[in-house]
C-alpha cells in the first residue's frame, strides 16, 4: 500500500469514527429522555446545544488548521471527540447533559472540518474525484454506531458503558491512523496576520479576484442554501428518527435504532456513486 493509499484509508477511518460518534449518542436519545424524565421541548433545546458546539468549532478550527496543518488538526480534534463521547452517559441532569453535548458537538464539528480539509489534500494528490466516498464513510460510520448502539440497548447495556467503549474504540482508531495521514502543510501566510500586509501588486491581484468572484456569488449562495436545507434534513433524521419510532410508533428503544441505521445506510450507498457521476459530468452539472 502506497503512502497516498494509506492516507486515503486513514481519512476513511476518521470519517467513520466521526459518523459513528454522532449515532452512538443519537440512538440513546429515547433512553436519556426516560432516564432523566426530559420533555420533548427540552430534548430539542439540548440538540440545539450540540449544534451550537459544532457551530462554535467552525468559527475557530479553520485558523487552527492554517497554523498547524490539517493532519495535526484532524488528530487533535478526533482525540477530543473521543474523550467527549464519554460524558453524556454520566450526565445526571439537563445542565450536565447540555454541557456534555456542547463538548461532543464541538469535538464532532472540529473533526468534521479538519478531516474534510485533509480529504481535499488527499483528493488533490489522487487527481480524480474521491471526495464523496469520504462522506459515504461518515454515513457508514453512522450505520455502525446505530447498529452497535441498538444492540447494546437490546442487551440492556447501560449508556455510560456503551459510550465509554465507543470512546475508547474511537481513541484507538484516532491514534493508530495518525501516522498514515499526509504530512502537515500549514498555511503560515494566513495564520500569521503580519503577513497579511502584502505588497501593492498582491493586493491588486486579490481585489481583481474578488471582483471576478462576485459574478458567481448568487449561484454560490443558492448552492449554500440547498446544502443548508440538506443538512437540516440530515440532522432531523439523525436526531429524531429513533425518538419518533420509540414514542410515536411505539417500538422499543433498541428497535428504534434500526430507523437511524437504515437512514445512515441509505445516505452511504448514495454517496458511493456520486464520485463516478462527478468524474463523468463534472461538479457543476
């Protein structure tokens, strides 16, 4: 296996553990609701807290990647995510659960941004579309997390035990795969603000590029809105499908995890074919 193939496999692994971390928690939402006697409205607020953690990560992780490189950022974020996976299981009230979910959301969001940045570098090195396959691994990771989480619920494993085992497994994968990632390529020019004061020619070149980019700004905003809508649909499926099955359809908490597993698996299968479509028709088709 070449170093580039190892890097691709390593990024696959990071996407997988990120997806599984999300669903290991998500399949336990009905369990948590029962254990802490939390109403649906509070559950919704707690899920927003998890999203707020991920949003907070998006505001600061980019600069961290510029400073240290995507390899170090991916590894650091994945380790943090693994550690944060322990805490929701030990929460005894809504406040502690909210703090735990904010940390988990920050860890998952940080890992998501960092590993996507590294995936871009791997795809550039390959010279052909392979990016969607990475996101397929996120979905298949979600399938793994939902399936194993459901089996744990069916076997009457306590949530702290399940999430602790998942956290340890996630940490092992994060540590073992670090050496297979591509070398760091920090963007020191962006990381060091003193370098932003360039010469006049560079400033004029940047202004010209900005003017050119404004021509496609509306198109980019439209694509962004579509992506946002898709993200909302995905988030709803991940966060609420198990709870809907358990509370509305009357299934057991263990069987309810099957809904999330099917949802994640369907996304993964679809994402496996997108790279071939991109190679044939291009990204703008």
